[in-house]
C-alpha cells in the first residue's frame, strides 16, 4: 500500500503540486490515520471493551494553503468505505433526513441518522467545517458523538480553529461541548504557511478571455480542473431567509454563468454573500451590455463591486474586452468604473494580502 508521503512525493515529482513545508508537516498525521484505518477491525471480546477508533484529524488554516488538496490526496490512498463531502452539503442532507423522520413520528431522529452514516462509511472527510446556522449548531454535537462512538473516523478542514466555530452564535453556550468533543476525539493541526497556492497558480495566468468562444471555455476548463482537482458540488448560501445555490463549488471557489448570477432577481445582499463565501469566482459568458439588458448590467456592476471590495479573484469570459462591453445607452458612462475594476482584477498580484 502506498503511503501518504509517497503519494505526495509522486505528485510533486509529476508537477501537479508544489512542495510546501507546512503541508509536509501534516503528512505524518494523515499517514497515521491511513495506516490505522487499514488495520483489520478488532472486535469486542468477552472480557474487554471494543477498541477505541483512531483519533480523527482537524486541519485548519488560511485559504489557499492546500487543505482540500491534502484531503483529496489522503482519500485517494484509502481502501475503506469513505464519504468525501463539503461540510455544508452534509449538514443539509442531515437536516433533510431529520425532517423526514420527524414527519414519520420518530421522536429522536438524530440516532437513526447517525446510524445510517456510521453503517455506510468508516471515514467521513469534510471540507470547510463551519457552523453558522443555529439548527446545525443544536444537533451537531450529538450527531458527531454518536457517529464517533459507532467507530466512524472524521477528518475535516476548516478556516477556523475549533474554539472559533459558531463564534458569536445564538445560544453558543449550548454548542461549547461540541468544541470540547472535537478537541478530545481529534488531533487539531494548524497548517501554517505564508503561501496561497491558488494565488500562486493564477499569478501571471490569463484570467479574462474574450471573445467567450470555445477556446475561452477550453482555457477556463483547464484552469478550473487544476484549481478544483476535478471535484465540485453544489453549495447553498442562506441570504435573508432565502437559499442561493451555487451549482459548481469547491473549497472556496465557484463557477457560474452571467445569466445564473445576473440574469436572476438577485440583489446586493446576494452578491455580498457570494463575495464572502468565495475566494475565486469563475464567471462565464458575459454578454455585451446595453439598454436591452439594462437590469442585468446593473446587477453585474453590483456583483463586480462586491468582488472587488472583497479582493475575490475573478476568472471570466466575455463578449468583449472590459472597455467595449458597455459602449452605449443609459449606464455606459457609469460602467467606466466597472471596466477599470475588471482591468485591475486581471493583475498578477490581484487579491494578494501583504
């Protein structure tokens, strides 16, 4: 069986990833887990308790440090039943199952949900653990404890240290036992690196493609596959009681068309939520703008303003260069600022925090 370190070294040699000391430092913990999970399960004996499952792993650190890449690499080395899922998507699924069980009259639906998960997988690999919803906060402690007690091992990434999860949340004192559970049942490892590998990957790359033709789509497909490692899923943002669904999302990166984000009835709050949730946005098929699509143009301006202020990196395909997107009609003069911002956002060092 290939070790995690050997797999990492092979990908460095192949040029698919760049070696990073901070990433190297977490490999022994991932290899510990791989080796422990590969061991045959020890059963409970007549005179002894069932053995404790391996300690899980909580990897936290800044965006772009390679947490999700390491998670994917780790999962690729395993030969046990595994579920690799974005944390938010997992909790949405859990909430849906709980809702259905309550409709069936089940008094404590968390138990059967936890059992379903633990019966199906040996390892749960979560990306981007964060708790912002009070409904999640109130069930996650019991859910995780029951899954762990049943032998499910959890590995997760997060931008936050465990003590900062659900920070300033409503009734947070009820959530604190979950934090202690994480620290007791998981090894907490900070990925400390000065490098943002996503910025390194985009530095010097062309990120604005015009016209929005088949060549532009092919170039964007290549960038997206490299950044997302060929993995993406839907991601739902909650905005003022509504759900805003990003159809393609992975580790702080989203991909959408102009129509999906600007052809719908979205407003400033939606665009601020997107800018907060993503560090890289791929926006495809921006059309020429005029009085015929004035409302879409206004939304586009609002979206770019939100991305610009949040220092989000933009990869885009458009019908024309920024200065030629909106050349006549009401709003064309005001669009000059947006065109300037689109130019600035193409710079090699855009979005870098010094």
